[in-house]
């Protein structure tokens, strides 16, 4: 797939243009310069049947905004320009020609690739003459647009199309398997970006000891073992009272939406600090969204070493690890279906285990329990420990089955759902539901997957079927 990169100094509207071309809000748009710091990807097309292309939104360069990140962002832009087939050089019509624009133009002229000068923020007809100031930059192809007001977008798409090869009949790209969308979520500074970089072995997202480095939910395409993935690096989620700016508030909202759209969530926890109240809150968001989940315990290399000889160190380290895993299981009891993998992103340790566990979860999602086995498990469980009574009534299961999937989208990781014909669904209390789920998982583990119950009550009661929330 061909690639188009958007480059320019901060606050010229790169993210607004990216969102406009992608036809959805991916990059955060804010009047604070330097909001976008990473490369952000999206698949775009100029019409419903046209050949798609990959669009990259980059961090702004050539500015003193957030000087601690300036050099890293410049590297990001260089990598994007190297990977791109077409470069959109975005400038701000209303701000006029800037020395940073001129320096960036000088650098871009060295690139032997098509460069389109895109003059943004031409919001009205009275702004039409503002683009003349940029003629001195010397680029042959110029287009005036307003990303915010959707002006000039067809002209821009036509120019992009002219520089991308036409796909002839019979040469259409084979439609690949949809990538598995993995949301890497957690508190700030637990190592989410470091984990992605360790997977990629490429500094694709910015890594810094300063909390809040990642602001957008950054989509990073990746292939491993012949399968396609989209690694989504999200902004760290802090309690609402500790969010320091509107940009951070938007970032957290974006992260929460990312959880809802992901196929699987990887909750990253700091091995040194252990499970915090905010970790529990994020795990709760994953549980509420009904998403497959695994826990990556990062920074294991920073946990204090055991003193003594080699044998004592190994034994002590093993005890440390077992104690840590037990504490995590206790604290995150409500997502006990989530497997735990210990990693050190900084040292590159445990990364392969994360990927292998993701594939185990994907494969395990295809497992089914037969109707006979399901009813046997439930009957034995309810005979061994009958359901408690409520208002002199007891919850009863008449029949249970796992329906065939009827999902036209063929979700990469389907959530197992069981249909239970019962006397009265509201008689089932949470603790007894957990007991039944545990017994079912002894038959089919469904590691990493939440288990949903769909109840259908006796027709005589006149009650409707409903999915357990």
C-alpha cells in the first residue's frame, strides 16, 4: 500500500487535515502547538472503490515547543518522509511564511519524492490571495485548502491520486485478513510505548520518563508470524482530578474509546509499584467494555535483586515473582480470566511471550463447548451447590447451549456467549454466577476472554430474553 505523509511545523493543521482525509477523528486537534508527537497512521481512499493509501500524521518540527521532545520528533518526521511515496508539506496561510517553513522547505527539496505544498486555513474567499506568499518556496504543485471547513479537499485528493500508480483491472490488491487491533493501555509512565517499541524493535512512538508523552491513540501496523496487527499506543489514563490540561482530558477520552474499539486490550502494570487504584479502574473499563484482556507486568528488571549466591538468587527471584503474580491476581480478581505475562521492555525480555499469549487467546476464542457437556457441567454444579433462594424462589437452569456465531464482521476474537433458558434471570446473584462461570471454565478455559450469559426466561412468565450486562 502506498504511503502519504503530512509534515509541517507545529499548529499548521496537520491533525485536522489527517482527520479530514481519514474521515474520522483520530489525531487530537487543539490550538496548543506540539500536541501531536508521534507518527499516527490511517488507511484512506479518495472514493468508495478507489485504491486505498496509508496516511501518516507526524509531530510538528522546527519549534522550541516542548524542547525535551524536539529532537525525537524531528527523527519521527525523517522516518515518515523516508517511508512516504508522496509528502504533503503543510503551511498556515493566515500565519504567513515562517522561517521554520523556509528551513523545512530547504530540507524537503533534498528528498527525491513528489512534494505537494498544501496551504491550509484558507477558510474564506477573502483568504484566497494569502497563498501567494508561499510561491517563493519554489514548489511546483500547490493547493489551497481549509481542513477545518472542508474546502479544496477534492483538489488535494486529485493531486495525491496523480502521484500514486493507477491500479489496472485484475491487479487489485488481495483483501488481507483484517489486522487484530491491540490496545496497549495503562497509567502514565508504566512503559506502554517502550513495550510497543520493544515489539517493533523500532522507536516508532516517543519514549520518555516524563508522564504524558503519548497524547494521541497511535495506530502502528505490525506483522508477526504471518498475522497482521494494529498496535494502539494510548495516552496514560490518570484520575480526572490529576489531569493537567484539556489536551490530557481529550487524550484520556480517546484512550477510553480505544478500549471500546479494540479486539484485545493489553493492560500494562509497573512491576515495582504493583497494582494501584488507577490500574483497577482501567481494568474495570476493560471489563465493562467486555473486551478480551491480558496483563503485561513491565519493568521486572527494576525489581530489587536478591542478595546471596547464584542458587539463592534464583530461588529468591522465583519467590519474588510468585508473590508478585499472586498479589496481582488478588487485586485484579474481577478480570481473573486475563493471563499475566512478565516483561522488561527496556531489556527486550518477555516480548515474545506477549505476542504468543495474544495468539493463544485468539486461537482459544474458537473453542466451543458442546451442548451435552455444558448441561452436564451446570447440572453437576447446581447439584453440588444449589443456588441461594431469593423471596422463596431459587434460580434454575432448564437448558443451556452455545449458539453458533452469526457475526457478519467475523470479529478476530469472538467473545464466548452462552444461551441459558432459565426460570427467572434476576434470581441469579453475582457470586453464584461467578461460581457457575468457574465450573464452565474448568471444561473450556477461554483464557483471556470474558464469558457472556444470554438469558431466556420461560414463555409463561412473559419476560423477554436479555443479555447480562
